[in-house]
């Protein structure tokens, strides 16, 4: 079915579609930077980068792409000129100093002010020269729809688990806003293309505003070194799957080399979405999580961001901080301060924090006049009815608490609703007895980290507060279990913010906690926070990105797919499509041919409801088998009865059933097993275990073969089925440890079968028989589509060559579909397979065939 969200990238992201003016022309000054590609192509063109050469030694750049540049902008009223300075509060600001001295860091993003079109070129030059920043200028209407519309009113609530059930509180999906989002992402990508050298530079994209950008960049530069970090939560699949453009966003994120998340929960939700919606499975190897995606490995990194230690320590040592400390001490003399610092946001849980304070004062009257909650409210980052309602509720709750529990000289809740300078916040952090972060959902939240560092203090701050330099440091934290920093703060008191009584009890515990326990908790937190700062975070991510990109020049890359379904197919340089003319030429000049064919997914489509071979397939196989130069085998996992019935007309066709446990050299020979005596008592052990998991896993079933048992979970819940399969694998390996069987996990299956039964062994035996009979093959063709066929591909390469032969045989190992494989060739689908076999069959001789050429006692080759 045609999806409106899968239209052409160029149509969807063009300015004409939304009637937005085009982005200003490319920066000419960029050309002065070493290593930048000169004369960049039009961004709509595709660079296939066909040359497989490693990058040259050029000064590399780290290109940081975010929604906003880490800059303040102000226009001088007298001169009319724009003045810029770094925004030291921006989370990405420290990245400019986090890498080695030889690394150039360039920021790409928007300014927080509107720049007139006539001034944009001048501003661009100034920012590049003085700040290494490349601005993206979005038309005001586009910016409104992209940022305030799709990002803040749709994606932000959804990623924080708020479904748009009611249009009064959040926007429902609007395709025009989605188109604005894609258009904006393309403008950002165009700016990256102006400064990136794809052979040397690393591009690091940040947050949910730019999740589509990787598709544009990967489409232009197939080998660009690309990382992405999500600073917000990633919702569970039950929430994410409601997104109408869910597949497009997932595929865009999978166009990067490394995806970073703050917590394992966020990563787990992303992996679950990839499994449920795209059918992708992940593997964890030596501590790294990887998703195989069209021959590429997309790595997943779990790494919470840290704070800028230098910035905090500088603020603590600032004279203004010391002055503010004395003011706060005087204002709250004799009182314990509970501190909250939050944005005015519906997800920050400010009102529930106030209710917990109210509950605390009700339950513990002794705290009245002695404990005060100072709530600093940062300006809201978005606008809307929900923000206004949250603000209104915060003020009304504060008034009520102060009216009920306050008295002259004492206000239980002090609400500071203004832009508070950083040095003033550090003063509050330094004096607070307890810090509470009560968000109902938050990507990370660095407030607890800042509080811990400020409580550790500096010599200047210690002097202002009145601490001796050698006095023990203490801190207590009450944090919501739904925020990203919670897992890293094992000494904090974790709470469910929705449980008001629980939060109130936690505040009581924090205030009355013994000094020694406060000290021990603080020391534990300080060790972690001080060693996992923003510099550690950035270096660790970049090291993993470098490791993830190390194979870029070892494989050949193709861009496939249209629109937002674009992705890269990455395969071995020797892997190519099997040409019919090429194989037919080899077929004609050879005389001793071995042909091995898988069944399902190779000569019959995997998705076909009818599993019996078509008359065309039967005719082709009969012609191939009638050629005395050919030895043809069907090698399948299916049972012997089905295969012998289906291919009864092909008298000279060899059949290996159940992956080679049963083998028959022709219709006139009898079935033989791979072992003279097999004990199947192990089935009595394995089958009850499988039944146990089948009863507990809806949608699963057991397939009983003569030589094997197979547990299928294709129709089960993807996550639960996969979890049960892993558990079953471990269970069966334990109970069958002393039995002559192997337990293997395949695609949606767990199989138990006798040892030494593989398709590879079938190919080895047939080829060995031909060699021992003096008919060493000079042509070997093997076609299959799944993991079990990989054994055959490997086996034919090692077995078919006889040192006594003057010339090595022609070997064609061919997989069905473009995917990583041990095969050297591929065909696109079963239609291509049939077409190829038809060409071979047409050339085959129709002479009568002598049965002695292919029949042999099976025991002789055991």
C-alpha cells in the first residue's frame, strides 16, 4: 500500500512544496578550512563514493549538529551590528574543548534570534571566523511549524509518554508539520554538507529535533562517519508505535553508525521498536550492542551525559556567588533548605513536589518554621495551554501552602520565577540540605549532579559558607525513578513522583538522615559525577564512533530505497550479482557438474502459501537431471516424505531431507541416514521442555521431525518470544548436555537435532563421492537463502578442489537476496533463481543418464 510519508525526499524536503524560501547560498569562507571538500555538489545529487581507498592524513573535524548553536546573540542598538558570545549554559558548549588539540570542532545549528535575509551572509562569515559556527537560517514560518509545532507540540509529549488523546493538551499528528520537520532537517543537512569531508570528519547529531537528518547525509555521502545522541527519553514500543511516521524515523536513525542513549531503558525501548516494526534483532558481543542492518552494524551506546566541572568550579569561585551565599544565609537563618530547580514544564512534576511539601508539613508539624522549599522555576522552553495551566497550578498551590502553614517571617514555599543567574543557583545548591528532582519523565536532568559538585565546594565557597576546608561534605538527594540520571545515583532516595505520600516520606528521611550516612552517600556520588563529566562523555562517545566506523573502507556500499526509506547496503568487495551469461559460459565448457539447491526461499518463495513446487520448477529440474554431466541435489530442512512426493517425477534428482539427516541419491535408491544407529531417547527429554514453553508462549508451536524437534515463535510477541527462545536455549543445553545432539537458535526458531547433521556435510559427502569415483567436479553451483545454507557455501570451497586436477573447478556460491553471506554471489529473489536455472536447463543435453554415475552406497562415504 502506498504510504504518503514515503514520497520522494526531494519533493518532501523541497522549499517549493511548503512555499518556503531556499536557504542562503553556501558559505564561501568554509573553503579556508583544511580538509573541506571544495565545490560541493548540489545537495540533491548522490555521491556514491565508489573508490575504496582509506582517508588521507588531513586535519580531522568534529562537526556537532544541534537544533541551536551554543551562542548568545544581541543586536547593538547604536551600530546595528550583531554581537555574539558563547552560551556557557548550553549542554554542548563544553564540546569545543573536549577533544585533542589538533581537532577542529565546528557547530552547526540555528540561532535563537531572527536574522534578516540581507544580513545572513555577513553573520555566517562572522560566526565561522570567530566561533567555528555554521548557522542554519530557517524561515520564520518553517521554524514555527518545525520547532514549536512538530518538535514541541507533538514529538516532545509523545517521547515523554503523553499521547495526543485530547487536542486541548497536545497536538495530534499533522502532516504539514511533519513536512516542515523534514524540510528543516534537510536544511541542516545541507549546511553539514558545506563543511564536511566525509573521508576524515566525524559528524555528531544531537537530539530528537534532527532524527531525519542522517538519511539526507547518508544519501549524499555513503561512508560519512555519523553518530547520533538522543537527549530525551525514547518511549516504549506501545507509545512509539502510535507515531504515523514511525518507520521513517527508525530507518533514519539506523543510517548512523552509533546511537547513544542516557539509560538502558531508552536503548531497550529503541531496540524493541526495531524488532517489532522492522524485524531486526540485536546482539551483544563483549559489552557492545549491535544491530545488523543491510550489511552494516549499527552500534548502540548507553552513556549518561555529565556536567562541565570547570564551569561549575568557576561559578563557585566567582565573587558574586560568595555574596549571594551570605544573602541566602541571612534570609533563611535557622532553617533547612530543600531545593528544587526545574523548567516550567508539565513533565517536571513541580505541582506534585509542592503537594509532597504540603503533606510533609501536615504529618510533621515540628518542621513548620524550620524547613523551607525553595523552588527555582526556569523559563519555559515551549509555549502552549499546557504550560500556562502548569504555571497557574504551581502558583495557586504555593499560595495555599503559604496561607495554611506560613506565619510572619516564615513562608514554607519560596517560588523564584525568573531567569536566575548561574552563580546564584550555585549559591542555593551549596546551602541546600536536600535537593529534590520530582519529574514524571525526563531524559537526563543534570540538577542532581550540579548539586553534588556544589556541596563538595571550593576553597572560596567554603570560606563564604563558613566550612572548614577539612570538614566532611554531605548531601542528600530525592530523585524520581523516571529520570535518566536516577540509575547512576545509587545513593539517592528514589521515589515514584505520582505517590505524594511516598515523596513526603522521602523528604522526611532526607532531612533527618544521620550526618555520617549523608557523608557516605555524598562521597559515593561525588566519585561518580566528578569522573563522568561532559569531557568523559564526549570522548567516550567519539572513541566508540571511531571504532564503529573502522570498517567503512573494507566494504562496498550501495544506496537503495526511495524517499525516507533510503538506506545503505554494505557488502564485501567481492560480493556481486551472479551474471547468467557468466555462469552459462562456465556451464558450457565443463563436464562434471555438481548443483546444490535449497528449497524454501530459493526455488519456492518463502512467503508463498502454496509450498509445493510449480510445474515449471519440476520441468527445469528434470532437464537438469537428465544431463549426464550433472549431479543435482535438493538440500532442505523439510521431511523426506514431502520432498520425495513432490519430486517423484525427477528420477535422477538427489534429495537431502531434514538438513541432511536423510539422503537419497535418486528415486530408485532408498533413503539412508547419516548414522547407522541413532538413539532418539533425547526427544523424551527435550519435548516436555518445549511443551512447557509452548504453553507459556502464546503463538508458538512445536514441529516434530523424524530427526529433530523445532520450536517456532514467529507468531508470538517479538520481545517475549525472543526472551523465551533464549531461556529455552539455555534450558535445553543444560538438560541435553550429555546427549549426542546440538541445540541451535535460528530465525524465530530453536532446534534440537543430532550432532553432525548440516547442509555443509551433505555437500561435502556428495563432492567427496564424485572425487573418489574419478569424477572430480569442474563446476559447482550452490544456491540458498538462509543461515543453514552458509555451511554449504563454506563446504563447497574447501571440498570440491582435488590437487590432482590441472585446473581448479568453477565455484558459484550464491545467496538469495543482498545480505552479508559467505557466498560470493547473490540473486535478488526466487524469480532470478528460476530464470538462471531455466537458462542452464535449456543448454543441458537430453541424453539418457547412467544411474551408476550418481548412485553409491551411502555407507562408503561416512
